[in-house]
C-alpha cells in the first residue's frame, strides 16, 4: 500500500507542473522518471529567483553579492551532503554521474602513467570488475582505462532473472582486481543489488569500489557510508533536481589521495609559473566557476523531497512498482526482463512486446499520453545478455499514481492488436 | 499528430511482407546501424547486366515497423529504375522525410511509398525511414567504385 493519501498524492502532483500537460489529447502519464525525473516547482522557482537576484562570483570578490553567493553555494553543498549522509568536503560536484565515473577512471589513468599514488595505479594484466548489468556510463570509462593501461575487464555474471549476487562478483575477483564498479540498481532490471556485500568483497581484495547510485538516490534513502564503498556517484536530474549537476562522493582518505584531473582556477593555493599547490577536496576536483544555480536548485529539490519524506517515497514507489510489475506480467506475449524472485525492486519494469519493436510500442503509448523509455537504455551489453536488442521501460516517481499504472497497463494491452499481432 | 498518419495500413502490411528480404552472397552490401535504437540493416543493390538499372534490392535487418516497411516499399517501388532515376527518387524521398510535414510524397510518383509521408511529422522517426535508403545509396557507391 502506498503511504500517500489521495490528498497527499494530489498535493505532490500539483507541485510538478508538467503533469498537467496533455500529450496527443490525453493527460500526460509520465513513466520515464528513471531517465530524467520531473522537477518540482519550488526548486525551479528558487533557482530562478536566485539567478535573478543573487548571481555573483563564488569564492572571489569582497562585495556583498559575492559573499552571499558563496555562502549560499556552501550551504547548498552542505545540505545535499547531509541528504546522502556525507560530509560536505566528501561531495565533489560534477556535471553528472557519468562525469563522476570518468573522473575516477581518468585519475587512475594519470596515476598509472606516473606510477603513483599506488592505490590509483593500474599495470598491464590488472583487472577491473563490472557486472553484466552496467549502464554504458559505468562500463566505457573502464574500457578506456583498460585500453590505456593494459588492464583487463572482468564481468560478473547476472542470473537469467537479472540478479547479481555477491558470489557472482566473488567468482571474478582475483589478486589482480584493482577496481570493482557496480550499480546499486540496474536502470533496466530495477533489482536492488547487494552492494554492501559486493563492496566488502572488493575492498577485502584491495580494490577501489565504485557504486553507481543513480537509480537509488531520492527513490529511497541513500546513505553513502552504508555501501562500504570508496566512491558513490549520482546525478541530480534523476533525483527531481536540475540537469547539469551531479556528484562524486568519496571517502576522505581516497579523495585526499586521488590525483587531480581537471585543473585551473578555484582549486589552488599557491601558483607559480612552473608548479602549483592545490586545495583539499572537494575544491581540488572543481576547477573553474562552479555550478552555482544548479547547486542551489538541487539543494532546494532535496529539501522538498525531505518534506515529502524519502522513506515514504520509497514505500510508495515500491508498492506501486509491484502493481506495475504484476499488471505488465499479466499481459499475454509481453516478456518482462529481470524476473528474479526474492529480490527487492524499485518502481521500474522493462519488457519486450513479442512481434512489436520497442520504437513502435513507445510511439503507440505516446499516442495514449504515456511517456515510456524505449531502446537499449544505454545498456547494450545487458540487452544482448538478455537475448533482446532493446526494450520498453516504465519507471515511477513520487508523483506516480495507481491511475498511471492502470492507464499504462491498459494501453500496453492494446499494442499488439494495433500492430496486427493479435 | 494522429498515430494513424504514421502507421498507415500499407506500412503495417509491408512490415510483415518485407519485399526483397534475404541477402544473397556477393555484391556490395552496405551495413547501416542506428545507435539510438540499435536497429541494423544490411542491403545490397543488384544492377542489370549492362549496369544501368537496378535489378533488385536485397536486404536483411531488424528494426521498427517504419524501418522495415521503408526497406520493403523501396524494394517494391524502385526496382527496375535506372541509377539516375533512383538517385533523384531517393533525394526526393529524403527531402520529404526531412520536411517536418511540409512535403508529401505524391502517389503518382512514389506509389505506395507515399504512405510514409506521415513519418516526416515525427522527427524522431525520420532516421528509421531513411535507414534502407542510406544503405542503398552506399551500396550503389561501393558498386560503382568497383567498376572504376
């Protein structure tokens, strides 16, 4: 059961203006939150207000506006950090989770070239472990790192039902494992992975453990420390926040050791013509003028998420997700991917409609006002593993309702008939 | 934009009929891939003995109904054309697809392919409709290069 009363649900929906749009003459049913979540008005309003009244240079200038902007920016970081159980200096702002992962991989490439610091170096024959269920963002940066260093990618298998077990990860760990990079929740399968157990195994072998938390942040309580990882990455735009900003969380130790990648202003202490000294994290990873309004908007978004209650949101999405899963599963000739039993799931289900290509499925759904994701969802290898080229995905947010689920299931039930398959 | 503008019955039929489906060995196949959706299509243009006209389009691939129907309709409408005719035919088709609904394909000139006119209103689907045509043009270039 969803913890939200109909009145609460209506109040949440009123906060997201896009939900009052019509698509193809139907009220919008937004089921693409896993790609990008809608934004609450309060966050966009505050961001606009801030941009109009408080735009100024952060960390420079002695004038009042600059001081106010600096204070607001620091406060934003502190409140985003608090939301994910981090300390502010452990939270590095990036463009998005993709950039966060790239920063780690690039730091390792740079360290490998000069042979230090040891924790970040890779040698030929060293191994990088990922799972079969990774998003391209948590695969390709590692492929490039492997290509540059002579390291090897090892892939932890999932079961046919899409489950990633700690044992499966263990089966590919060796004394050469230097990185273990896994997703907390696959963006295709929606299954919650046993990240803590995987991270413990990875760290026990001396590997750096990287967790992609994009699909779990803001759809459940994200407490970065509890993963037991070295790094956790996430994006604001999948947490009801703005595009253009994301985060790299790292333990204090690992961020202190990690070499700088991008350099320039704002990250330095002393600068001479031939060398410079850098500020500690997070500043040493944030050269240039920061993402001021995005940080303000993201922080305000998370205040709103907190006011609704992140545990209530998780409960709501999980309960509704079960209805969605059952509804889709009951449609003949529709095959859900990731049907493992006895696992926890987020409110997300991907499926193939027999005889109808996902693009056609998505186009038909759109004609009924339903926004779904179609394609390979930036997970081509996973789709190959599942024996399909692409799929259609429904994903839920705090604003999703039982009506949304009913409309989506009803429309999906008519797809095959429209394309002459029934 | 009505869904039936996009999915005319002719398109749904050709999605299943797939005229020209099946590649024979030899010739100069062109493989095209649409990275946004993962659709793939390989097509070989076969020329007449004197090299002046298109004797057959052979293709295989997987993709949405628009990409499959477009390949099938091209094979049924453009087989037998001279190479010069086909080039202008393909240019006209491309212009219509990219017109955002402002250019309709005439039935007199394009026959059943006119059913694809609606695609141009769905910008995200234009690439689907063009996949086989890009492959055909590429296969023709490869064929010609081999003759020089």
